[in-house]
C-alpha cells in the first residue's frame, strides 16, 4: 500500500486540529458527520481495491477487537470516576497544584491514566477556577497525569498492557522504567512549578476574581465507586491470566471468551456505578455525557482511518515506510535504542499508542523473554516512547482529549490543537531530548 492510503487519516487529524478554530460552530454540531466522512474515504476505496469481504473484515476486526474494548474501558472509567467527588475547595497555589499533579501521576500507574485523570481533573479545575491564568495547569495535568505517570505498571497505559499480554512480566515496567519516569516526570513538574509561580505572581496585580467555589472542608465522597474501580482493574487482570482457549465468531471475527467476559464485567460495573452514585455528586462534578460522546465518535473515525497506516508500518522493510523502519537498526545490525524511543514516540503522538507500541515490539523481535533481558534497553525505549510522547498532542492518548473536553466545558480557555503542540514543543521535546540521550544515547 502506498502512502496515499494515509491521506484520510491525515485529513481527519487536520480536521480535529483546525475545526474548533476555523469553523467552530460547524465543527461543534457536525464533528461526528465530518469524522464519518473521513472514515468512509478509507472504507470505500478499501472495498473497491481489495474487495468488500477483505475491507469488511479489516474494519470489523479493528472495531470489534480493538475499538470496542478501548471505548468500553474509557466509558467505564469515565462513568465510575464521575461518581467520585473530592468535595470542598482547594486553593490552587503553585505548591498545591504541584502536589495534586504529583499525586495524580502516582495514581495513574495504579488505576490507569484515564481513571486518575477523571478523578482529579474536576478538583484541580475547581481549585483554579478563580485564577485568570489556569489553562497551563490543565496542560501540565495532561503531560503528567494523563501520560507520563502511567509508566510504571501495565495498568497505567494501554501500550504497557499490550506488552503484558505479549508476555512482559507485570513488574518489569516498575523495575526498569522508574529512572526514566522519575527523571522525566520530575523535570516536567519542576518546569510547571516555575511557570505557575511566575503566573501566580502576575495575577497579584490583576483584578481579583470571586471564587465560584465556596470554601468547605475537603472530603472524599462517592466511596462505593472505589471498589468498582478496583473491579475494573480485576477484570483486566482476569482477561490476562484466564485463557479458556474458546472464542466466539461475530460476523466472521473471532472474539476470545476472556475478552468478552472482561468487557461485560466492566460494563456491569459502570452500570452499578450509575445505580449507587448520588446524583448530587455527579452534578457537583459537572458530569455530562458530552466529553465521552465526543471521544467515542472521534476515536471511532481514528481507529478506522488508522487501518492502512498500521498496515504500511507492519509491512516493515517491504512497505512504503521502509526508510523509517530502517532507522531503528544500526549499520552493525544492533537495535538503535534512541531511534526506537523517538520513532515510537513520534508515531504515538498522532497514532494510537497501543498498536504503535505493538508494531515496534514486533520489529524488535517480538520475543518478550529476550526483550526483558538482553534487549531490556530496547524494550524500555519502546515503552517510554509510547507512553511519554502520547502527551505531545491532544490525540496521542485518549485521556488527553477527555481532559481537554471537560476543561473546555467548564469554561477554561484551552489552546487549540496547534497551540497545545506549542506548549508540548517548548516543554516536552527538550525534556525528551535530554532523557533520550541520557538513557538511550
């Protein structure tokens, strides 16, 4: 397949980037139709060139085996965490904000970047709702809580979970990625603290904004949802360890029983959350279905439009991106860890980072035992590239766009697609350059 097949995907990304800025009202009311149009520009040519059966199989395989589990997990984490309320008002001083970001980053490896983001984004928005400069807090929240913090366990981020399913030991990431995570996350947090202190001082000379959140004792409410979040983690672990060797065919696509059971349990837990959560807690969180609906529609289009791109990458040296693939191997035939870090990261910034991780995992040999031992530095480069650089764009990792949508709905003046990339370019790229040469150079 030639690179022409990647044009609909590029067009969809461009629409997501420019739509809210250039034609805001049209995008707001019709983004689902626009996304469907770009997806159709993939499906129809696939059917014409390769035949309807092959095109149908490729699209259904992506939707049933990848997208459905992806969106079910996001839906459940969004729904359950929406019933957890950190009530009261925390004043968003630089030290308080830094503490919240640190706590969120640590929590991300326990309940996933999506779970941690959904629980903490609303408290940090309330903490800073009386500050004229607050968009940067959300941006660094995406950097640290929605991405970098999820590097220490397979539960933290989907790429690491894919590696776990491929045979990487559960605690391998903890033992082998803590240095990279501590350095990168620590440096980004220090940069945030410097920026927030500077902006907080500037706010001293601006007219005071009345705090819309009254001062109350800080308390954690919606506690019945905590065991439900634990249940989601348990369901994921169950699907990874229980292998009955039985699959069910749906429209010709084989779906393994353990994955169907996992998704059913996760949906049931989301339903239980709606039943046990108080309506007042969700209202206090500003909970609505808008953000998750937006993510579901946009990522459905992304998962379909990405099919040809992943196929080109998987073609390896024989594909249209052969020069790119050749970069990960040195002239001596040894893996180039720095190239693995940057290529995995660069593609994870725009493609879904889980299949991107899998592509480079396979390019590195695909043998988990070898990659965990003799090639541990290569696997570390692939893992950190996929997780860290998902923060480079709004679409690099699913929680990014959910946090963006929630913040925007709460009135925060978030930067557009390219404005956010300016922040990531100024803060993250220099950090990754230092980390790359320090650990993989």
